[in-house]
């Protein structure tokens, strides 16, 4: 363990009030886990029809206390010190406390309620509480709400022991307005109509941690299908009949396949009482794996026939990811949130395997590569890079652990580990681990131990660099010509200049006049000779990372881009091509081998002849990034017309609808010419897309926004008419919210930005992020630079009041497209003014502003 050990003695010196600060510290959590068992929450919430009216709650908390094991002077019942319940709420929110039948004056100190030792006894105890539930985790809308308690927000909703290793049974009662639908972790026991409301009682839940407790209520449509032999209910608010018709069966089918796969792979039958799903409009995550009631972002589930292959794969992955969590995370839960990455990596790891079944025609090595590598590099290349496994002293900072390293580097590392240990042995190790800890808790050391039994590889050394370390190797090639006395060999060194080793297996493509050989390189040392593989005469070129497994920056040789265009693209497979594109982009960011202008020129030509959709998407992504991040406004003006023409012509020419759509989106993203804007306007006005391109309502909404950002003549009418075209009430409300951020009137935008200082105005995080992308659109950065200082000043508050992904998404949406010295200075000044800033948040700032500082270095 890397986490500090506190002395338990502290607990008994002067009581706990002074020792325990806010949040849930690691030491407090460890202490409580030694004394508490058999926890049962009986919870009742009264949900009013008006979202302004407070939600009232009642709680009966039953538990077993191992009081007599404590040292020190015991109270009358044998318990030494007060027992802290977590409740992050204003003082007046708690109005009734009874401990074992005796009333206690309700006082909240440092987000805790102290249960007096003299009223507790070793053995069974009961605490009764009356309280006003906090709103932050209730996600209340006018006619629906859903709870989202991960990682430590259960304590804002009701008094509890908010730590993942105190699993409990929850028996929930909800009173809701008549006509609402409700869902919880457990099946419904009964319901009773009571005038204009209705009371729903749920059965006792399975044993779950507080962060997985959840309920949903409100006006929802509902449908049920039988999935892998069990009934599964779906709640949704989508009204687009085409999307529903094209999506509902697919959603249930994928769920069924995911369930089936997980049961087979783990050897453990679905471990909970029921499994239902909810499609939440503008959900702030992709999904959340609440036991028995998984929440999903609705727009990721409901696709129409215009959806790209990328979107279909993402949907399959998302459904599979959350379903895999039922075993990894829900059945076996991390002991402490420092190991939250484990449940995420295995959910992704399983999702990749499941999608091979749900979408059998995909190229999964290609998908894995384009999904995970660019995203992992986007953090690991920065000065703010974090290791996969991080320390966590207090649960209130758990949100800062999440990010691309957990979601994207960890799967890469896990795939390398599976390769190293062997597929069968790896599966056996996972099964042992799940069976040993089912319905309980375990951590990474437990899994390493389970795997070590099946391999001779030293997992401790492997773990030190890949899981506990940060950064990437630079991998280069030496030939006898360049250094005397040596053979052909592959060399690795740290990107940071260090001599660390990243043991990994990747492959090289050896290009000969009449074919390509692929060789595997076990890169387990600083120098690895490949001379033996190069004996065949006529070697033309070595293309690095042919199978896309390699992690790091691979040195590119002279004229590589020219060779790719003239010869390589036609001869290399789609995975090798995508690895080459990604690697070229990394070389550009490093200021090596290729400049932004050169890579843009390459991407432009490559996109006209790239036949594979995922490769094309990769090219278009990096093309958009180079265009907006690494060209000056003058260079954009010069490059724009040619680029627009290439994208438009290629879109007309390619046969596949999905590729047409990707090219059209990319075109709409970079359009700056009058001709291009007129074209977008005509398409929007007549709702008449180019031949073969299918556009959805969301696409037209995007077009209207793009025209407004370009201050197209009559744009206010365009925005208004788009609002009238939108029928779904949730999407209508979203569009209304976004109007101020789209306005050409800077005073309106200033007021909107200023309003974001208030946490209440930031509650709908998905909306805020879209609004920020408009405020800080690259066409507006010159004006909006003045928002950056405040965006940093508010960051700590944003972390305290927002959901886990919000601080980093806030930073990314704010700083994503700046390139000036002025913007860079705002960041450096801020960091200098705050030398003791929260290190995890500082790392997020360094991650989000990395492109800004690179732009300063690599733009001429
Ligand atoms: Zn997850």
C-alpha cells in the first residue's frame, strides 16, 4: 500500500471531533471498517412534485458494533469513543437523532454526526434519523430525478458510512407524485396510492456499498424484454420514434450478450436480484453501474440510421462496460477508492471482448488502438501525468482520480499483462480473485497475488513502471551504419530522459519489394537486437508498431509520410496505418520529424485515399486538432479553402454513408469560407443533406450552432427556428440554455459566463460543457481569453460541488483551443500564485493546458 498509515491511538486521544476533518479520511474509513458489520439502512424519501420543494428523509440504521475490541476507557456499553456518521449538509438539515431509543441533540461538525459512545453498545445498535436530503446528488429536473452518489455523495443525501468497504443492505421506501415511475436497486415489493401521491416499498437490496445505492423517479416511458432468461426493464424519455424503433431491440440484445459473456467468462451467475436500465437525458457520465438499475446517457443508446460505425461500437462498449461492472466493482468492490481504476479497467477490458461478439465484423485491434492510445497519450505526455494507481488520503478527493489514464492507459497495460501472463492463466487468475472476494472488497495487491500464482514473470517489477509509474518510452532504431560495432537493434529510453524500462511486446513490419514480414519484439531490455530477423536481402524499410500494441513514441525515419502516401498506405494493413497516423501526431507534438503544416498536408492527402472508416476518423480528428490548435488564424485562412474542397469532394466520392458523414462533420467543423458557410446554411434551411448523408435533429442543431458561431447573416432567426424545430422537451430546454453562450452579443456572453460562478448554474454539467465549447470556440478565443483566469479561480469550488469528471472537462472545454502567450501566462501566473495548490487539481491543469504550451513551442 502506498497510502499513509495513521496510528489508531489518535482515535482515543481527546475524542474524535478534533482529529477528523471534513470528508472521509483514509484513517477514519480504516477504523470504522474494523468495528462495523451487518449494516442495514432502512430509508424513506418523500419526493415532492415541485423540484423547488425539499426532499424529506427518514432513516433507520441497524448495525453491529465490535465495541469490546477497543482499548481505552470504555463507556457504559463497552464502547470507547463516539462513532462518526457522515452527513455533508447544513446544520438545520438534521432534525431528529435517536440512538438506541434515546434522543440526541443533532449537531453536524466537519460533515459528521457524532453518535455518543455512552449510548452505543457492543453488538446490535439502532439509530433513527429525520433529515432533509441534500439536492446536489439528486439531479432534480422539473418532472424527473435520479441519484448519482459516486464516489462520496451518498453522504450529501442521507447520513451514512460513506466508504466502499462498508457494504450494506438498503431497504428503500419512496413516496412520489401519482403518475411517476420509480426504480431502485431491488425489486418493488408493493405500492399504495395515497391521494395525489403513491408510496412504493422496495425489497431489501443485495449487499452493496453506498456509492452504488440509487433510485430514479419521475415521468418515464417504460418497456420490458426478456434478456438472457431474465426480464429487463428500460426507462427512457426519448420521443423520437425512429430512434426508438431502431434502438430498443439492439439495446436489449447487446445487454443479453454482455450478460451471457460475463457469466461464461467469470464462471459466476449474475449475482444480483434484478437488472434494469435507465436512459437519462443529458446524463453527466456515459453510464453508471448501480446494482440492478444501471444509468446510461440516453444519446449514447438511441441511435438512428445516420449513426456512424464509431457510434454503434461506442454504444456496444458502453452497455458492455456497465454490465461488466456487475462483477468487477459491484460484486467485488475496491476496498478504498485508490483502486477505483481496477473496476474501470476490467469493465473496459471485458467490454472490448464483448464487442467482438455483439459487432462481429469489427476490427478490434484497430478499435482498441484508436479508442485508447490517443486518449492515454493525451495525459501521459503531459507534465501533469498521473500513475494508474494513485494515493488517496480522503474520499472527498476521489473525483480527481478519474481520467484518461484510468480509462485508456489502464486497458493498454492490462492487455500487455494478459499477453505476458497468457490468456488462459489470466482468466483463471481473475476467476480466483472474484470467487475469493464475492460480495466483499479487495484491492490491486489481491489481484496481483492471484495472477502471480500462474506466471513466472516478476509482476512486482512490471507493476512499478506500468501501474505505479507515469510516462512513456521513446523507441528508436540503430543500424550498423549509424553506430560502429553494433548490430541492428531497437532502443528504449524514457521520454523524460530517464533510463527506466517499459517491458512490452510489440511488432515491426519489415517491408521488402515483394511483401511485408511482421516480427515480434519482446522489448524487455534497453537494447534488443533484431539483426537475426533482418538477414533476408532487399529490406526497404522498417515500419514500427505494426500490430498497434506498442506504447510510446516511435522514432520515424526520413520521408516516412511521403513513402506512406506513395507506397505504404496501399501495402500496410489498417491497424499499422492507424498506428502510423497516431505516431506521426505524437512526433509532431514532440517537435520532431514533422511540423504541423507538414502533417496537415499529409492528412489532407491521406484522407482522400483512406478506405477504412476508423482510420479515416483518426485522420479527421487529428486534422481538426492541427487546424484549430496548431495553425495561426492567418494560416487557417490560407489552408482553409483547399482543405474544405478536399473534404467536400472526398465526401461526394466515397461510397459509404458513415464515411460521408464523418467527412461532412469534419467539413462543418473547419468551414471558414463564404461559400462553405452558404452551403451549410442551405443544408440547414432546406433540411436537405448532401446525397447519401443522413442528418439527425442533433446534426441540424449542431449546424445552427456552427452558423451562429460564424455570425452568419440572420443567425438569430436560425437559432430561433432551430428551437421551434426541436420537439423533445429535454432537448428544447437544453437548446434554450445554450442560447446565451451562442450569442454574438459579448455582453450577453459575459453575463452568462459570470453566472457560472454559482454552483446552482453549473448543475447541468453536460449543458455547461457544451456552452463552454461555444464560449471558447477557437473563433472566439481572442475575446474569451479574459474568462480564463476566473475559470482557474473557480476550479476548487467546481471540484467540491461538481461530479467526478467535471473539473477536468471544465478545464478541457475552457483551455482546449488557446495558443497565445497571454493564455499561457494566465496559467503560469496562477500556478505561481498558488504554490501549495491541491496537487491532483494542479495535475489536471497541466494536463488540460499541455497543448497550449506545446503550441507555443512547435508553432513557428
Ligand atoms: Zn465504469
